C-alpha cells in the first residue's frame, strides 16, 4: 500500500509501481483525480483504468459522475455512511460491481 500527498506524487507512484486498486480523491492540492487518471493513460489501458481507479469525492455532481463514467470509474461519495461497506466496494472488481 502506498499513499501520496499530491497529484504529482500519485502520478509518479503510478508510473513506478503496479497497483491492484487506486483510490483517488477528486480534489487534490495540485491537480484533480481526473488529471491523475489522464496521466495514467500512458501506462494503463481504458479497461485497466476502469478496474483500477475508484474516485472519492464530496462533490458528486452530475458533471463529476459523467466525467467518471467517461473513464468507467466508480465514484464513492464522502462522507462515508458505512466504512466497512465502502472498503468492500473498493475491493470489488469493476466487472463484478
């Protein structure tokens, strides 16, 4: 497990490692979660992005949901009502969700 404090740090981690799942906040200090996904396209295919990325946000507007759908990513809204259920949903493969 790895963590990043910024979008640029996350991008470097993604390029230098292989992760089963990437939980990415939408609003980062220096960029957005969607920008991190865009940068990940140099390493991952659309299908891999769909299965690896889960976006979490407190701003689940229609525009955010549509943008996430463009990538095939799931969106988890904050605050979490049930942390156990949230963790379980992150671990499920996208094709199963």
